[in-house]
């Protein structure tokens, strides 16, 4: 009976060690990039009235960025971005300043 309990404890311990090891490795590898990505284009983190500097990411368009900052009237933000960049095209990595 004692050997049986010892065996069950070891199986449980090994399972928990593997489980927490993979969770730790996931957080260690992907955690910093997930945090930095969530902070890089945060429209909420800038105080009202101060300009927000964003870096254009793959797949973003002027319209999608404008809707993030002003869902009710994105056209004013679209115009602001077009005036700043000089065209209706934006590229990944380009920095844009948006005044609210």
C-alpha cells in the first residue's frame, strides 16, 4: 500500500512539474512580446489632449487606425494622417502622430 501511494505521488509530482514547466516557458518566451505589443499601440494610455505616437503594424490601414482613435468620426483622423504622411498609403514601421 505504501509503495502504491509513493507511486501515485511520483506520477502526480512529475505531471505537475511538466505542466508548470511548460507554463513557465510559455510566459518566458511569449510574455514580453505580448506585453510590449499590447502597449505599443494603446490609444487609451495617452492622456486626453496629448498626441499619440503609434507605429504602423502589418495589416493596419489608415481607416482601422482612425476607427481605433475615434469610432464615431474616423474621417477627421483619416484626414489628419493623410496630411501628415502626404499620401493615402501607410507602411509598416512608419510612425504617425495623432492629435486627439
